[in-house]
């Protein structure tokens, strides 16, 4: 089953320490197991555009769709046997310490 890891900042997390950022190890782990399918960092939220269509009128505003201290920093798509495995994999990601990670199963169209 496919899972989306939404990687976000968290102002209440421990401060980022580049010496403890083991993203390379995480990448090797998910790569060697064939779990990682795709992913990327994202440009800063300040560069985002929010798009809404209301009553036939397209509205575009600068920035993210919500105001908050947490910002989405990136994403990964995983292929795992179940949610428990996806959570275990997410827990190894450095942003589980320096930020927060949301894990969601894909909900395929039928």
C-alpha cells in the first residue's frame, strides 16, 4: 500500500542540528528496502499560491492556505506493507525529531 509522508516544521521540536541530520542514512535505508518511491523538499511557503474557485471566479492569493507556525517542508511517497511499517519508517526520518511527520494512506479512486 502507498503512503504519503507529509514532512513539516514544528516550532516545539528540538532545535535543528546539522550534525545529527541523518537524512542520508534514512535514504539508504528506504532505498535498500525498496520502500521509497518519490519525494522532495518544497520551496518556502512564502512562495506558494493558494487557488480557490468560488461561484465561477478564480481567486489566487500569495502564501499557504493556512496561517500557522508549522509549514510543510517536503513529502515522501512510500510503499509499505501496512500503516505500522509506514510509521516505523517515518520515525527514522530526521524530521521526526526536528519537525513532525504525518503519514496517510493513499485512497485510490475506484
